[in-house]
C-alpha cells in the first residue's frame, strides 16, 4: 500500500469535504482519517494513534479554553471601556484621527481572539462616526479586517492554535518571535490609515463636533450587567501579570491561563450564579474552538502514527528542486497567502502544513520555523469567501463583499509581505535553512 498516495488522498478528501460544505471541519477531522486508517490496514493500532494525538494537543486545548474565557471576561467587566471611550473622544471630528483610531481600537478589541465579536463591537463604536462625516466605509473594513488578521496570531487565536496543534508545538514558543512582525505590521497599518486620513481630510475637511459628550456612554462591553468599573485597575494588573508570565515563560501558558481565569472569576464575580452566567455567555465560542483542537488530535495522530506524513514529505522533497529546499520557510510564507485564501484554515493547517514542515526538516528547517512562516498569510486569508466573519463585517458596514475584496487585497498582501520580511530579519523563521 502506497502510504504517500493514501496520505495525499486523505488530505484531498478532507479539504474537498470542507470546501464543498459536505462536512463540518469538526466531523471531517474525525471521520476522514479514521476511514483512511482502517482502509490502510491499521485497525489494530488506530485507537492508540488517536489517543496519542489527543494527549499531545491537550495542553493547547486547555490553553485556548481558558484564554477565550479570560479575555472575554475582561471585556465583559469593561476593562477596555475607558481606553475606547477616550479614543473615540480624541478622534472625534478629524477623519485622519478616526482612521488611525480604527486600527488602535480594533487591535485592543481583537485580544479576545474572536473575529465576529471584534467586528460587532468596533462597527458599533465606529460606524456612526463614518456615517456622520460621510467617510468611506471601504477604508473602515480594510483597516478592521487587516488589523484583525494580524492580532489573530495571538496564541489563543485560531491560526496559531491550529499550526501548533498540527505540528504538536508549544503555542507560546511559536508566538513570541512573531511579536516584532506583528508590531511592524500594525505600524504599517497606522501608516496606511494616515494616508487614508489625508485623502479624507482633503475630500471632507476637518469638522469639529459641538457635541463631544455623545460618546461618553459608548462602551466595549456587550453585557452591561457584567461590568465592574470599580475593579479596572485590579483587572488591568492581572492582564499585565499574565502577559509578563507569558513572556518570561515562568509557567506553561495553559497553566497561566487557568490561574488567570480563576483569579478573574473570584475577583469580579464571587457569586456562583454570576460565574455560571459568564461561562454560559461564552460557552459557544469556547466549544467551537476547543472541540476542533481535540478532533485535530485524531487527524494528526493518525497522520503521524501510520507513517503517512513521512511518506508524503519524501514525495514533496523529491518534487522540490534541491536548490530551493533550504528556502522552505519563506516559500511556506508565500504559499500561505494564496492557499489560505482558496482553502480554509483547517484544510491548510491540518492538511498541508504537516507536509510542508516534514519536507522542510529534510533541509534543516525546523517545524517551528515552518509553522511561524505559515501564519504570515492571515491578513489575506480573512478576505476569503470561506471566512464567515468577513460576511458579518461587510453586512454590518453595508458594503459589497466584492468591492471590499478588490479594495483590501493589495494592502493586506503588502502587510503580509512586511511581516514575512520582519520574520526573516528577527529569525522567527530563516531565509535559508
């Protein structure tokens, strides 16, 4: 039995079922590898392969579960409300400041890792400004989506979690070297917003509002009853301590998130009924992400346990000209732009990434470096018609998806390339193996 051929057929089947919407990623991650493993004659060891894969991804699943809950609770408490309100007051009346404030606000709100929530909150806060001053909503959607694509690289964001799960890596170790590229990407977006702002200033002028108080009551929190304004400094200190722990590596990220979540609950919602209510409010987001991670354990466990990924990588290596092999990291970064646009993140990270990583290892490029490179295409990925949150963004803003894609494609691609160059310069992934 040709394991490489079976592996490619398994990946192709998985990708086809997802792209044609015949199966959800959760179901496909479980059913497809199981069927192919049985067909290949691995019935006797299939259970052990699945358990090994799930065990390997368990820390990532735990980290995501508590990270989503923690940052969602911080948003519920109103931790970011003063900063958002202050930002809205500062930018009020000046198109240039409004556009630059759009990037800053989106970067803050995106910390919860959920694109749909980010768009709901930022559109609710900013769209009235854009409408009042007749500003281009294409600018609004371009900046929101590209900023969200950058911030989605946090360890609790979907792409990083998928890449870490697919290659059995530590999400924190995967993420930290990406921070310089993310910061430079955000700086590039601020520069783009500045340019957009100059164009809008010339078109509209600078209108100073006579009603600044209109924004004083606007808050990030979606749940007014859950706000805890008297605990903002305590919650802020808790977030700083968590980020310091992440950077220092004092504990595994999953443990840090569990501890931070527990402390946040005790401080903000000491009543058991309130704690249950907060958990229930975000259970949908948690279940959707964490269940996918554990299902991915079955896929990756079978892919590795049967030897398919090794056989597939040998075939890929044979197709790559030897002169290009050492450049697998930048090649992966460039491939992530079109592939994450035309196929889903699940298909790319669980289907293609293990093959690229194993191929790179033959040329001295580590799995970690390939994983980091694979994340560079995320700002372009969000333009894909396969991303549900993009439909939410354009519908809330009241613009056409095709117009949004045409307008945003070049800026998003430029941001991806900038992050790729920075990633190579700071050795997040090497230019040459």
